[in-house]
C-alpha cells in the first residue's frame, strides 16, 4: 500500500521483499494524495466515497485523510479496496513504509491458526493468553483472505461513524469487531516492529539479522521516518517509545533502513501535506478546523467543505481557510481562530483579543506564528498597524535610566541585564528595574534588583528585551517607558541579516547599542539611527570550590573538555554536534580524557537531544548532562573543567566563554563573532573556518551568514591543550586579564559618556 505510487520507501520495500521472497507477486494499492494514474495499480482517488452516504452526501477519501490524518486515510484506502476485493487466495498487505528484514513464511504460518477474513498483526499490543488489546489498534501487517469484501464495507462504515463522532485517534478495527466482522488480531512481537509498539522491547542484532524478544524480526515499520534523522524512531507528533541511543539493536536497524532509503537519492514522502498545492501545511489545528466544518455543514445538510486534494477545490479551500472566522473569535480570520484554539497561552497574553488586543495579537501572528511552526505567511491576516510613537520629549524627567529586561531570568539576557545594573551603579547613574517576564527561560526572581532609585521614572529607557519581543512589550503596556523618553535598544543577535520581525523594532527606539563590535556592525546595516558600541560588563562570582567537589559534580581524574549551552538558544548555532565530531577526530578511541556537554531545556527539543545522544551513544567518554544545577555548582563545574570549548557558528556576545576565562579555565573557541571582542591568540586558542550561508530550515534568515569551524583544526587544538599544561596555564593567566578590561567600572564609564552626551543633545 503506497501514498505515492513511487518513491524511495516503496523501492526499499520492493528490494527487501525480493531479497527474502524473490518469486512473490506484488500488487500496488495507491492512496493518492492528489488525482493520479499509476500503471498496474489500484488507485484510490481523492474524491472516492468511503462507506455509505451520510446525511449530506458521502464522506470522501480526501476528506478523511485531511481531517483525521494519515492513519485514518490509510484505513479509508484499505476499506475502499477491501469493499471491492475478489480474491482467490490470501494476500499479505504491507504499507510502503514497511521493510522486510526476514522471511515471512513462519509468521504467515502462525496466522493460519487465526480465524477470520482479515487477520491483523499488532506487535506487542495483544495479550496472547486473553486476546485483550491495549490502545488504538493499527495493524502493521494484514493478511486478507477470500471473502473479505463484506468486512471492507463494515470497516468503511465504522470509519465514517467514528469520523463523525470523535476527534481523538480512530480505531475502526474494534468497530468492525463490535459489528460482528470476521476478523482476528495477533500480537506476535517477532513478526513486526512499529514505533508505537516498540516500548521497552529488546531489539538486538544487526547486519540484516535483527531479533525482537529473541525472535527473528520479519517486518519493521517506519512511518514518518526521515533518513537524515535515523536517531528518531517515532510517528509524527509523538516522542519515541524507545530511544536509539539506549538500544543498539534499534539504532542499527534504523541506520540500515536509512542507508537503504538513501540508495534512491530522494527523500521519502509518507504523509499528506497541503503545502505542495496551496502553500499551507496540514497543521493539527487546520485538521481540527476542517473536522469541525464538516460537522457544522452536516448539521445544516450542506456538502463537505472544499478539499485541496480534490481537483478544482484548491482555490476554494484557500478562500475558506483564510476567510472570516467565528464572529466571536479573534477577528483575525479562520486560520487565526484555529491557532487560538490550540494555544491557551494566547488567551492569557491577549485577553481582550476582540478589543484592545486585536493589533497586539496580529503582531504576534506576524512575528511569532511562523517561527513557532503554526502558520505560514499565506495564512496570516492583514498586517497590524504600526505602533505609534510620540516624538515629543518630556523635559521634566530626571537624568537616569529605566532598565528594561528579563531581570529574573536564567537566560544569558537575564545575566546581561543584571550586569548592566552593576555598571550603572559603578558609574553612579540613577536607575530603576523594569522587569519583563514573557520568556520561556526559568526565572530566579531572587537575583533581580530594583535599582538604585526604584519607583523613579527617568529620562532614558535602556531596553534589553529581544527585538522581536519589543512590540509585545509595548502591547503589554510597556509603551509608556518609550513615549516621552530617550529610548535605547541594547540587543543581541547572531547573524548578519535580521528578520523582518525584528526590523520594526528599530522604529520604536531612538538609538541602538551593540554590546560587541560584531553586533554594532550588524545593527548599523539595518538602520540610519545612531548605533554605538557599548559593551556589557563581565563580573562573575568566584566559585566556592571545596575538596571533593570534582567527584561530587560528576568529574573524575580524566582531562575534561566542557561545553555548556541552552537548547532554547538554537542548538544548530551552538553546534554541539560539531564539537562531538571534532573530539572524536582528536581522540578516536576513549582514553584519559572526556567531553562533557552540560545543557538545559533538552526536554523542549527532544529530537535535537536524541540526535546528540545518538551521536555519542558508542562513546562512554562523551556525556550529555541535560539538567539544571545550582548556580554555585555550575560555576564550580566551569572552574574545575580542564578546558572549555565552544565551536559555535555565531555568538552575539559569548557569555559562557567569558565566564570560563574569568574562572581561569583555558578556552578553545571559534574565531568568529562577538567573542572576538574579549579574545585574542594570547588569551585563547581560536579555531579558524569559513563564513557560510545559513541556508533554509533554520531560525535565522536563510540569506544570512554564520561560521563553519574547521573541525580538524579544532581537533588539533584539543590535542595540543591536552598535551601542554604550560600552554593551558599561560592562556588562563592572559584570559583573566582580558576579562578584567570589561569590568563594571570600565563599562560604566562608557555608558556614562554616551548618556551624558545624549543628555546634552536633548535640546
């Protein structure tokens, strides 16, 4: 059974079947995502009715697949084919994402004991003793016997009934059983393996001979599998039940299948997605809205809504999806209403969405919806009106700073704003803290300070909120800190091109500060307003290291290379995979050294974390510690490490590198971006490379640039520092001196000079 009629997945299935059953006859059932003709195949056309008519006409195959998803579409296609089947002998039905890993004879023979026109195999989900099943049942393999046409009609009717009754996952198989259909279910774990049933099963072996629970595996199922991500064995929208990093047999199986897929040279396509037709992916909230519309129209006796997979209905579908929504909804259109329905955080952020928060919500759609993966540009409503600014300055406000930022955040920006408060204190500049907490970073309010003059409104407002969040800060009531003030944006960014969502923020401030020369040059490309280089201060607490702390924190006698990062800070930019590869080149075999990757928020990026775990699964000298630790322990870890390594692609500042330098830990780092403000060849080992296009598929603009560090050069640097304690000592000594140059006192002087110049110029 195929959703395309061609493609690498189907080619791989054919090859694997031929390897074990060279004389088998193969017929193709095509559930086409659009109107198609495939030679010598049974094609289920998108407009094909499924089952009997409902009150307003038949539910079409395309309607089931778009509204209820790929699995329901698979059920629908099977039911259509079964309803017309006239088989003379049993047939084994496999989906295109199946891969035959062993002879099917033993499994088929075991099914002969099961009675029924249909026999389904659901590995690991059926109690062999009682026949009871757990969870929605989706057979990975079907054996269809003669006389199955009545069962097909029962199955189709059950599918349509469930589509109209429920939104949750469908299980028409049980409906067929309840209706008295002649079907049977077998839970043979040695027969087939699937992502949703793998659980804690023992998958072993390799090189074409895998076993599950000690039985030879015959069929492995790979729905939604991407050969470029062989570490992710899961269905779309689900987390893996078993991680490849923890199961060597499963890791071997996935990598072997990925290699076989790549023999065809094209990416697989198992799922339905509307973007090929109308520029709109099949978002979960789109599917939910489509289901609701089918039911709404059904109650009125109307036809189903237009479907982009049915010829002639793509344009009407787009008109429907981008058209007016519920009058009691967001007022931003049907697509926006659907997004609102699945994001309860939006109701908290914009409670008056039909009133005062209409424009702020639209600004969120334009600045965040695409980045959050919930909308494309074609789905968005008209752009919001620009946020008005007041040009008149209040001469009554005293000299001083309203310091806006994430004062209680653990994120680097939280550290930066607190350090700026120290610089203002050192320069004796009055200031008050204005805390903005719309951030996903964990909060530590006890670290925040109210400033030297809390409650006093000052002439200057220094905004250390990210540029894409500045409109949200204004919409949340922060505009009063900009209007009538001299406002300064002190921002961070990590590419030479800024996205359109950031550019509007230049209009909300009077000038911009770049904390590094790299940032100053980036911002100057995007505005004609004053852009100044004003550093932020480096002042770090001395770690309280006690005897035994090395062991207590998880270190040992091995020479330890350390890198710390936050998955929220874009893992591709942080480049831990590049670091792992460089370490492996430096030390091909485990020895008296180790690499520790200390991270946080990996649970929010499970796919990226699993990729990293998979890349290190065969090395016990590479560890990923993805957890929060106390602030003192984190500093102690940096101080106790033998070397800190950052092979970043870009850094606006590079705070963790500066922290390591201040702790006296030698640093190896990319020779690129913000860290070059406080690093040179005397204070660190800088790794060369080349500036490259970022390209599509990243958080940053595709036309922007970042750095590709030379991993061989990085490997040589690690070998050199590992072998030369004297070099490490020299680097550490020089690094402390460089960091001291950016003390709060030095930075406070630079801030005071700029603010007093602006104060003199205000008239």
